[in-house]
C-alpha cells in the first residue's frame, strides 16, 4: 500500500491515497451517506452560536463524550460499517480507536475552520485517523508559531490520513470552502 510520509516540523503524518479501493470507497460513501443519522449542530465561536457548515454524527464506546466549541456530543453506538472501517484502520495503524466523529460535506460550501484536535479528553499527543469518501478536497495544515510551515494534502476518495506525535499541539488544520465543482467519489 503506497504511503506518503510527511515529516514536518513538530509533526508526523501518514497519508495512504488508496486505503480503500474504488469499489469499497463507493460502497462506504453511499452506505454512510444514507444510513448515518446526520445532523447540523450549533457551535459557539467567539461568543456567538452558529450552525456548523457541515453535517456530523458522533460514534464512540459507551459513556465516552466529546466536547468542542461549546458542543457536548453524546455518542451513538458504532454502526456496522463504522466498525468495519475502524477495524481496517486499526489493523493498519496497530492502534485502537474508541470514537469517530463523522462529517458530511454536502458541497464545496461545507467546511471545517482552522482548529487542532487538542481537547483534554483526547489525551496527550492524540493520534487522529481520518478516512475520506466522496469528492476530493484539499486539507490545509499550518504551524501554530512558525508562519512559514504550511502543508496541503489532496484527500482522495478512499484515502486515510493519520496525524500523530505532537501534531495537534503544534499545528492547526482545516478543510476550507471551495468553488471548484465537487463530483461524487
């Protein structure tokens, strides 16, 4: 499996562009889009409530909650497909993941702003694994203090991106809006 390693200042990322083949990726994309109970939560940014510019769903082991931007997420049980994806990522990474925040970007106007996954409940140096299905989008990273250190990764349909080490302490990432027409994966 082709793996691209990004050894950045204070960060390490692994990117596998074809983690799922096109048939598997298409299956999971369609299944998850149809069967996940997607919702659009309100988050608090700079003291004001806003609708998130995407749909999401949170899955986790029992009694595991997650809070970010003033939003307290209560977990749903892992779906059959999420468990299948989770097991495949765990076998590859040799790690165990206890939660999944699924995001659905309906079009190029749906996005995720600059942030780090550095909430206390994630622990020190959390490993974040991100699987992408659907239209390709450009994932942006920037160092928190070194303004020159930046990176962009084209997330392909069926790809896996793993952010590890001190990445979340020193870097922010986003999935910005795009005017580029987005096809289905």
